[in-house]
C-alpha cells in the first residue's frame, strides 16, 4: 500500500469520526471533518480539492465552533440561566457520555437543572419551576446547535464531493 492510499484512508477515518463528533460532545466534530478533508486535499497535491475550497471549508468549520458556543449560551441566557446552570450543562453533557444515547440526550438538561437548583439554593430561593425552564432552555440550545452542526457537516461533505468529482 503506497503512502497516498494511507493518507486517503486516514482522511476518511478523520471525516467519519468527525461526523460522529457532531452529535457526540466529547469529539471535536467539524474540526476533525475539516482535518480529514485537508489531509485528502494535501495527499492529492490539491489537484482535486483546491486551496480555495479548503479555505471555504475552514470558514464553515470556524462557523460551526461559533454556532456551538452561541446556541448553548443563547438558549440558556434566553431563559435566565445562571453561570452554575451553564457549568452544570457542560458537566451533564460529558457525564451523559457514560450513559449512552439516553445520557447524551438527558445529560445537559439534568446538569443545567442541577446547576440552577444549586444557584437558587445559594440565594435561598429553591425554585424548581425556574430550574426546569433553565434546564429545558439550555437543552434546546444544545439540540439546536447540534442540528446546525450536522447541517454544516453535510454541507461540507457536499462541497468537498463537488470539488473532488468535478
């Protein structure tokens, strides 16, 4: 097996793992997709996929990072989340990894809910209704961010395929 084939195989692995990373919070999804595409472009001496296309794909990758941060933060802030709720959502997201798909789905909500309850306790207020609202708002922000990242992943794959086969 020649080195170019090895590079293409490694690029494909990076893209596949990256696409999985768009829904698995422990993996930097679109940066891995971009790294795989960049490696494939480099392996082919940028003949099939040029520098201009790779710059566009890099911009989309940077956009995905901004979306990831903004969707979660705006979802939480829109419902009045405390900083502890945001920290709880982050911890819940990573903790959810150990509980499979259900954990990935419920972890951010449970973490934000717990963080907001702790925040309310610090103020002497234990408002379960507000904590639930914050948990749901944070969770919806994460879901929206994930949907947008998946859309960007498929857009990047489409653009790459278009450049590759054209």
